[in-house]
C-alpha cells in the first residue's frame, strides 16, 4: 500500500537532517523490485518485534518486513498560498501525501540562524498551518460558488455538500484546520473528495538538542505538546542529528549506541510507527519455511481484500483464511501446537482482519 507521510518545516528546523536519516535507514531495495524511488522519497522498514519473534519460531529462508514512505516536501515561507517562494511546489507536493509530519525547531543554537530570528515553535507551526488554511479557503470558496445554485434548487447532493462546505469554511475563518470539524461518515466522504490540505492527519516532530533529548524535552517541547493536544495530534521528541548518526549503524552497533546514550528506542522508529498508526494502518503476517513476511493493510479491510494485497488472484479466487492471532501463536509455541489447541480459525469473506493476525489464504482460480 503506497501511502506516504510528507515532511514539512521552515528553513533550519532540521527537516533535511531528519530526511537524510530516513534515506540512510532505507529499506532493502531488493525487497521492492517494482518500486521506482523518487529523489525526495525515503522508504523505511516498519519496526516490529513480532516479525523477529515469528522468524525465530519458523526459521524461514527469507524475511520481508513491511515498509512505509516519507516524502520530503519543498520548503515553505509566509505567503506560500499566494505563490511566494516555492509555495506552488509546496502546495502541489503536499496534496499528494496522505499525512503530514511537521518538524518543529525546539533547540537553541546561535550558529544556526532561525528564519524569523528567534526560536518560537508555535509561531513556526502557525506559519505553515495558516498557509494550508489559506489554500483550503480558496478551494472551499470556489466549490461553494459552484454548488450554491444547485443547493438553492433543493438538489439533495448539493444541499448536503453546501452544508459541509459552510461548516469547513467557518472553521477555516477561525484559523482551525478542516480536520478539527466533527463530521458524520457521509460528510467525511464529501470532504475527502475536496482533497483539503488541512483535512490530512498531522504529527509533530519536536527537534531538540542531544542534551534536551536525554532530559525528555524542554519548555519549547511543552508548548508544542499543548498546541498539539488541542487538535488531538501526537508529538514525538527527536534529535535529528542523533537520528542521522543512528541511521548509519546496524544491529548490535545501533543497540550499543542507544544504550550508551540512555535511549530505549530511536526517534525515527517512533516516527515510523506513529505515522503508520496515524493513517489507520495495521500489519498481518504470513509465515512459512520459505518466507516470513509482514503486510500492511488498512484497519477495517476484510480477508479477501487483504489477500489481494499479496496478489489479485488471491482475492479473485478467495475460499477462506486460516487465521491465528499472534499472541495465541506465541503462547502455543508453534503453528502445529496452535492447531491442536484450536487456536487456528477458518474465516470467510466477511472476516475483518486484525492487527497481528498470522494467516494462510486458501484460494482457487
């Protein structure tokens, strides 16, 4: 599933440094032979201890983790919505991503000049968010002018859309993103069709110094957390410089470096998982002696759709799915033992896949 999170940020906040860490920590390209990677796209493995445990149990010939994409978005300045700087490029790129990761400067460094001359993370956030709001306002106003006449003629679809547009416009006028508006499932479908920039889910990365990372943050981070809490967004505290160093290490070296710093987990791993979750993604596994593999699916997908992620023939000729929950499999100790204990279930076309399901699809074409 080619879903991507776009990385945005003002100049000198650490966006490029973080993206460099992402590209250095890139997934093994041999596992993705049909993927043409653009220069501004970084593909990384989704960290998942369950995959390692399954590998230890099955001892397969090959292990393939699932992956996630990050896109480095063109820089932004005030006035981007009116075409200032690389504004048009920024807006076109951000329309193509599924979620937004905003890197916010939360470190002091007199050698790195901030674009506004001072470190003020909330001002940084609002510069970008307001430009997205201005761009969405233009989209909404244009759409209102198109559906208004039809709404007055009592066209049901136009009336419904016009109502949603007015709700969104009110939020935007109050400098609130479209995602802050509570909508019904039907209204959500209408908003999705508008491709609004502020409707995209957002995650904040508070970039701090090494010292502040070890302390768990600083006063700038607390301000970002307070701001993010108002829109129910998550904040991940990172040190982009350290992430770049970590990305160059592997296995035991990486573990030793993190232990030396007193850090339990790399910030990049936290960002990957948070971005993955932000988009409502989950993982199921296939496990056999030839290959143990993790597969990404959207929460709510049913078994045939998930089978189709492997190959369209699997969905077209779906018969049933043999499913065991990861925890049940680990508790049993092997697939054979799980079957003996009745933990392996036969599920049909209406089964909604769960995160951590270990599955074998039966199909016939």
